[in-house]
């Protein structure tokens, strides 16, 4: 089973582009690759080296990735990333408790001493200042947080969020398992590129 956990940072915001996802530009994509237990970060000019990680994955994992990261990545990818095996943890949280919760709020209530280090708006400011290494560190930390939340939920079948009173509230999660009959046993890639 080959999974990757990923996150993107953008050069602009909804205030800049409205709801037109085609106008978003990516500054950095970071990912954790379970196959070699390593983190990677890529800027736009390095995407050619990034696509094989996605194409060889049995499943890609993110947080709010179905409605944000994947549509924006699809602006760059010559195939169709929406058909990749995909687990959006925010969607699973919503399915369990009926509302959206920020990744950092889940992490702070669930994990010991693991949380985000900044916010997306800070990453956009770093982009404007040319601080690409800062964006990569921040994005990799977001991936680390997402990975730890995923692993905790997978192992314990629950996560936590903080109530308005500051109490840690547990809730059940049951992340879908990969269907072993659909996993590529011969190391082939996701075939989504146009022919």
C-alpha cells in the first residue's frame, strides 16, 4: 500500500480570485511519502519531479483537499487528479460531527505537542517576500500534522476537538480502508493522462 499525505500553499487568496479556482497559483506543494518515509517540497518549476509521487500512490490524503488542494493542483496536472484514490480528512470529520473543524483545532485537542506553525496568509506574505524556504517549512509542518492526525484516527478510531469551553471532545472516525482488489500490485501508475 502506497499512500502520500500532501498540502499546498498558494500565492493568492479567495479575496484575489473570488471563487475562480483556475486563477489560484501554487507557491509550494509538500508531501510525505510512506514508501520511503520522507518529506518533499516542490515549487511550480519542480512539479515535473512531484507528479510521479501522486501517480504511483494508491491513495492521496489531505485536509480539505477535495474542495481546495486537488482542484488547484488540477490546474497544473495534465491528467485528472479527481480520479485518484483520495481520503479527505476534513470530509471524514464533517461526516462524523456534522461541521467543519480546522486542522489545527483537531491537532491541538488530539495530539501531544504537534500543531501548525503559522497560517496560510503568512505563507502568502512569505511568497511576496521571496521566503520560499519558510513556506516549505510551514507546508511540511502542515503535512506532518495531517499525517499524525490520520495515523491517530486510523489507530484509535477517534479524534478530538475543543469545545467552546476548552474541553477536549472525542468523536468517532472510521477512515475507509483501501480496497485491496483495486490496489495496483505491479507498481503501475494512475492512468489519468490524456492519450
